[in-house]
């Protein structure tokens, strides 16, 4: 089991009022699993993604990632987990506009203290994996949206993380580019990657092996997507 959440709650105080965004969420992700979590706007799926990605901490409950109790880590330790154990793919790509594709992909390795020659070698390898070996020296404004998302996926996998966390990965793409990105996720999964995808789109969720549903902060489901 790569990820195990038990009884996770997330509350936000607004003056004297408390909003219960996540309510007693249980979530398991096994190594090699491809899981989609579906929910409409306001369902709590983004909050759940932030907790899974160690971008936020729960109000209560337990969260183990591998053999680490995430709820007991310091801010610095959480940053290390984000850098080395989770690969992020966001809807908006989050590429640095002045850097080439190669340098964007190499960034997590730079933050991880990997020497330059090794960073560039591994970044080039990751770009080859996503089919962009001929675009390494291109900046984001010289690439299509689909190519930018593939650069972002290369950046997510370059550190060989335990899990890929994808938040609406096709949300900013046309249908053809979106399908190419989903085909890439399928190939990564076939090669052994563990993928947790957050989406509101059933046609995107159907690419996963399993789908779970979140609504009003309650996570349900757990069966296959058929």
C-alpha cells in the first residue's frame, strides 16, 4: 500500500463558523494502481488533492505515505516528500516561461541537490519518454498546450516518484491533445506507475482502472470503472 488515509477531516474556520470540507475520508492507493476521483465543483476534491499532495494538512485523521506518517512531519519534511515522493501534474502546466523544456523538467532535481550533468541526463530521458526529445530546447511559448502538458508530465516523472498526482490534467486542452495525454498516462501506468487522478469529467475518469466519487466532502465508491 502506497497511500493510506483513515478518517480524514478538513475544516476551515470562517469567523465563528466552521466549514466541514472533508468528512471522515478513507482512501487507499496500492502500488501500480490507476485511480480516478470524480466530483463536481465544490465537492472537496481539490482539498483532498492538496492533502494527498502534502500541500496542506488534515484537521484530524491519519495519513501514511509509504512508511511515513505524514501528519507528524515538519514543513521542511513535507517539502521533501513533495519533491521526492510525489509527481504533480496540474491543469495549468505550471512551467516557468523563460526556461527551456529541458530546464523545466530538471527543476525538481535541482531542488533535490542532483548535480547538473545528472539532472540534464535524466531530464532528457524523461522528455524522450513523453515523446518530446526534439523539443528539449523549446520554451513553453514555443510549444502547444498538449506539448506543455507532456513537459509537465516529464517533470513529474523525472524524480521517479512513488505516485503521480494529476489534477484535471486535460482541463486546459482540446480533445485531441487531451486524448494524447491520457494515452501517455496509460503507457506510464503499463510501465508500473501509480496514478491518482482528480477530475470532474467521466470520460477522463474512465481511463483509470477504478473510480471513486466525492460529493459534499464524502468519498464513496471503490469499485472498478466498468
